[in-house]
C-alpha cells in the first residue's frame, strides 16, 4: 500500500552570519542548520488529471502562489523537459496540516516544498537524483536543498552549499511569541550588519 502521509520537519539556525549580497538581492550566509523532530504533515495523492491542487486541513484551496504549488509545478515542468511519459497529465492533491507558524523562522514553507519534491519525484516517476532535486528546489527557496538533503549541516552560499554534520542528540526549547517576521523583511532591513567570512 502506498504511503500518502508525509512528515515535513522544522529547522532552527544555531547561528547565522550574513557575509555578502548578490546582485539579484539574495544574501550570502554562513549558518548551522539543525533539523527538528517537529513539523507539518502533508497528505499527497497523485492523479492523472493534470491539475496541482493544494488544500489546508480545512480543505480550503490555497493560492497558486503557495511555495508547495510552485515546487510541484517546477517538477512537472522538468518532467515535461525530460519527456517523461504522460507528464502532461501529472496531477496531485496535497492536503497540508500546519503545526509550524508562518513567519517563525522554522522553515515550514521550504520544508513543505522539499517534501513535495521528494515525494512527487517518486510518485510521478521523474527519477531525479537528490542533487538534481536540490538544484531545482533552490529556484523556489534557498532552504529547500537543506531539507532535501535531510541532515543537520553547515550551510554557505545562499544556504544551498551544504556540509553535513554529525551531531549528538539534543533537546531544544523553541518559543514563538506569535509575532510573524518574514525573512525578506529581515534581510532587506538597512540596519542588517554584514560579517566578513572568517575562513
């Protein structure tokens, strides 16, 4: 029996330095990304309708600008480029159960998109490698390659250059004060200090 329910983990940054800015506005960073055993849940049901549909747990249709939709649409486009059989008919219904607050910095959206890419790559039989999925995912969100790799890591570049780290099991207390802050707002703040690379 095919599993239709998938865990989508959170992450925390144990440190974060901004080391530069690219011409396209993306920031170069150094950070330590730690996966958590807490997160969202996605129910992913593939079909042959050709439509990508995303719903929340109340079965309300989510906007097509949703990061999950963009990730699935990009994978379908790649399948068409690769001339996968029946790729035009690739469709899916995804039901998102959110536990991670939006704007909390826990990577919920990127994790949801990464989980979607990994699962649909298998269910749609696109057959991309994890490296190829990561290259695709970074076009949607800089944290997505980390979640595709699925391992605690040091990250550089825009967050897409990853160095896996073996770490001991630890407990973290994560407190969210119910004040959402969008990442783009933080990185566009003129008071943001840039730290030169230390090595």
